């Protein structure tokens, strides 16, 4: 009798361990290069590991590779933490609307895109509009390499927004005066600080939320109000002649920034999928995340401290 009881207990323990293994929630989170996306990726990982008791890994990738992996649904990458729409609409049309393999959260936060200069440069030189960059004397103040043109940073390589901004520079009539430059975001941030210290001009693509609004005193340049009739932005993934066929002569509409995730996650890790659908952030919070990270604080630490300080908010995401 004792032997039978021992055997039953052993079997029960094995079954319990097996059930726990199969029920474990696990997610691979895409981690694009920009700071806001990094911050949100770490935030998701923190909630998954400390509040759900699951496993989370961050996987570096660009928009194309992350969406492709989510579409495949094999778990290589399950989440894109920071989808800007309509910037990345070519991907959502293909995988959310078309293939139906990727889901978007319905709780976006608001993003705004512009071009900026330092407040000091703006006030000293009367630069308040994007068209002021076409004044020859202003362009010369922004010419750091002596080629006769000023430089304007339009974004990082691979960014959909950089393609739109390159078209804007052309359609705003700036090409005779300004050279569109693509470089990593860290290069832009360092150049902004350097230009302010040296008292020289520098124009750059800016957006919020972003750490730079906490780092430097900068101002947005005025652009014509958004007009869909004057805003045709085609991406290289849609047409190889995107540059020639695009026409952008107004500011961008306000953006919706959302979390995207593979629908396969609903079966593999339903608690995590439910969390992703319920996360609600705001621009100020994300800007603060980015500011702390840009200031040298570890992103995982920023996420851990925020979750600890905002337990009730996280409980809401978890339906508690």
C-alpha cells in the first residue's frame, strides 16, 4: 500500500512539473534601434517576467525583419513594441490587414513628427519655418563640411520616416540649399549637442516622444498644415520608384503608436497576448523612459523601477 501511494505521489509530481512546463508563458520581443522602442521592449519584458512569471528575451531587428518573423508565427520574434502609423503602414497592410497573421493593440499613444533647430539658433537668426532653411545665409550657417550646402538630418537608414523626410526636403524646395543626411540616431543627438555648444546651426528630424526634448532646448519649425491631398508618401517596399512617385508638401498628421504582436502568441502564450492588447502608454511616459536611457541608465533598470512605482497601472493592464 505504501509503495502504491509513493508511486502515485511521484506520478502526480511529474504531471505537475510537466503541466508547469507546458503552461509557461514565453515571448521574444523585437527591439528596434530607437530608444523609445528599446524602452517599451524592456518594459514588456519586465512585466512578463515579474508579474506574469514568464520568460522574455529581446531580439534586435528592424521593422521588416520583425514583421516578417511575427508573420511566420514560429516564436523567433513575437512582438514589435513601437509601431508608428501611418509610417509603417506598408507592413501593417501586408501582415495585419492582408495576411491576418499580426495583431495591433487598440490602445495607441500619440506621436508628432517635425523638423527642429535649437531655440538659440532660431531666435538669433529668425528661423521659425521650414522654408527659412532655403535662405542662402541660413544654409551657409548650417554648412559644416564646406560643400556649399547646409545639412539636414532626415532620419536613420531603414526608417520609413526618413524616406518621407527625404521627399519633403525635395518638395519644400530645399535641395539647392540643404543636403539630406541619413545617419544613426545617436549621431544626430550628438551633433545637436555639439552644434549648440559651438553656436552653429543644425536642422534635424525631430519627433515626440523622444529624450531630446528633455536634453536640449529645441523648437519645431513650422510646416504647412497636414493636407492628405498634398501628402502622397510611397515606401520602397511598395514601389521601386517611390521617390519619383511620392509628393509630400505638408506636415505629417499626428501618429498613432501601437504594439504589434504575432497572432500565434494567443495560442502559445495567451496571458502575454492579453497583456500586449491592454498596455496603455502615453507620450510623456515614453519620453521620460528615453531621457533616462539616453542619460546612461540601463533600460532594464528604468523598466523595473517604473513597474515598481506604477503597480496599479500595471494591474490594470493585467486585468487585476
